[in-house]
């Protein structure tokens, strides 16, 4: 009996040791490229809440840029980062170059929150962050259109998602953001 127990233990020890060494991925493990072609590690935002939004300049939801900017202005000094992720994945509604996207956002909506380069958010070539987000929150939480939103807490955990029609200034969004702002 003792021999069987020792054998079982010797089989389990490498598994337990491996599990102790591995850790769960967080949003802080992913890096985008910003609109100016520079690396943008999400680890830069450790300790802050982050709202990641896939955007498009020619979408029926493009008017949300105004509310996104307002949300950013209201909460950035309290620890919120808004990250716009331009994507041409839905309806070809973000056809422009990085320079055109940046100018459009600045001129039309005074956007000054961080933007990434144009990024795939769905399909086989989706950015690893979006693959991870779908695995974390399930198939229903995957972007189905432009202006899909993910909320990340200060520890890098994905804590909520919001469909495209959800206004960035809706009570649901505001309450979620306020719940996940860093505690100071």
C-alpha cells in the first residue's frame, strides 16, 4: 500500500510543480503597436483600468468617439486608460492609413486617448489580445461589430464587455468603470 502511494505521489509531483510554475495570462501580457508604429505593451497600464474599443471611422457607431473622449477626459486622472483599436474587420469601415485615421479622430472628435495601428480583431489572424479575450469571456463576448468594448481591471483581468450599441456614457458603462478604477 505504501509503495502504491509513493508511486502515485511521484507521478503527481511533476504535475503539481509545473502547475505552481505556470501562471494565468492577463491583459498585461499583450502588446499592440500604436498608431505611430511604436510598441504599446498593455503592461504600461498596470495599476489602471483600461477600456479597449475596436473602432472604425466610417461606421454608424463612429459618433461614439465623442462619448469615448468624454469618458476618457472624465476618468483619466482617476486611473482609466481608453485604448482605441482601429479595425477594418467589419464592413471595411476603416480603410484609411494610420495617418488618415489619426487625423480623422483628431479633427472630428478631438481624440487624444491612445490609438493602436489598424488591427485584426477577429478571424484566424486576430491580434492575440482578442483571441485571449474570447477565451476568457466566451464566444458571446467576441466583437461582432465596430465599437465593441472590453474593460480590464488594474491587475490586468478582463472583467466585462460591452456590445457595440452600448454608449460609453451609459449608466452600465459608467458603473463598471467606476467599480474597477484603482483604489487610491
